[in-house]
């Protein structure tokens, strides 16, 4: 994977610019982490490595919903720091190891890859990890770049909400409020149907209903 093979990231950046949403990026470090290398005991996803070969840090739409990627350069390696578990970490309650790479500023919500669920090309799916009170996990994309693509469509749907100017991101939450956007990711849908994410997801009525909405939206 190369920095040029990230159409989802390209779409997210262009969507922020087109909608007039905040976009801030920093250049990559001189020695960005390589695909397949170990970072805090996790195998680095090839698409995430491609992102860091292009960007040292990025912040998307922080004046709307907000997605910030951890900084990796010569001065700071937030990937290492944020994935270094301390005793009592909420992540201990997550059934499969996850690798955090960013999140929404000011909230206990992070986005992570799942190394043990990598496909035959080594691409890892992306999940939302919410550690506020009782931790829970929701699958949101079959790959890192697919996540950027879906999130760009979410931004378009968010700013189109009639009450967006008044409520901001609360007008349409991700991923709970946009099952039809996640259903566009056919590989994610296949994995949900096959139960690959079952060990990660708590079996609650709200989670089961949301998964059924995604699957229904993907039905031919």
C-alpha cells in the first residue's frame, strides 16, 4: 500500500474543503512506521501505515463532528503511547486486542483496527471503541480507508440535517444514526452476517437492533 492508494482519505479531505469544515494536517515524520511492523505489540495495518507515510497528524471537521488521528513524528509517537496498556485500562474488557489510531476530541470514543481480524491481504477492520462507563465496541468499516470514505459520507449527511446549525454533531450521530452508510461497505456487511465481530460486541437490544438496521439496509 502506498500513500497514493487512499481514495477514502482523499475523499474525506476534499469533503471537508468542499463543505467548509476544519481540516488540519501535518507532514509525515522522516521515518514513519511501516506496514507489518510491531507497534506496542500490535501488527500495524498496511493502510494505516500508508496514511502515516503521508501525514504525521490530521484533524478533520473538528468544528462539526471531529476526527483526529494520533500524531507520529520525530518528537512524538501517540500510536505507541495510546496503545501502551496500563493496569486497569478499560481496554482490558474488550474481548479481542484493538489498536487505537484516533478519535473524537473530548469524548471517550476512539477508532481502532482489529489485528486478529485481518483479511488475506493483511487489511484490518475498523471499530468504534467507547470507554465511557461500560465499554462497548461497534464495527464501522472493513478497512481504514473504507472508514475514511464512510466518514466523509457521514459529514455530508450531517451538515444536510435541518437542525445541524443548532445541534451540531448531535443532529446525526456516528455510527448509530447512519446504518445505511455502513451498509455501503459490502465486506463489512459480510463480516457482520458471518458473526466475525460477535466476540467484540456486547449482546444488547440496542446493538442487535443497530446491526439489524445495517443488514436490512444492505439487503438487495
